[in-house]
C-alpha cells in the first residue's frame, strides 16, 4: 500500500464531456481522503464568467500501489490496472445513481450535492 499523494492546490484539470465540449476545473483544498478516493474542493468558471464551486472526487484506492507523475496524473502498475478500473467503475456507478435520485421527478426527499 502506498501513501496517497494529493494534487497540488491550483492544479488545473481539463475534462471533455460526451458532446465534445471541455471544461477546466481548478483544485482547491482537500476535503477528505478515504479507502478509494480523495475529495477536493474546486471550481470552474461558467459561461457568464462566474466561479462555480464543485467537489472533485479522484479515484485513488489506498490499497493499490499508485504513484503520481509530475504532471499530476496517476500511474497504475500493469498488474493493478484491472483492479483500478474496477474502482473507477464503482465510483462512476455511484455517481450515476446519486444523479438519478437527485433528478427523479416526484421525490419528496432532498438529496444534497
């Protein structure tokens, strides 16, 4: 098991969406670390030029031997890629379930972001 190496404050991440658009996010403070991920405070600048705050969850399973490259990317050993992909899939599925609950019409409960 390796020690989790956090992304540096003000690290810029660029993500593409399914429609081919891109958005840049900026890393802020670390909110917490767990067995499978690190959660950061962050923000992006929306189309109106206003900062919108977000939580950024990085898949970083504590039990795997990961290293962080100078670029900020995680390097996964070939022997652990399958297990790393399993953790990524789990995080994506939990995100999808949370979004479905949040967007479901007719629910009287509130789900926080």
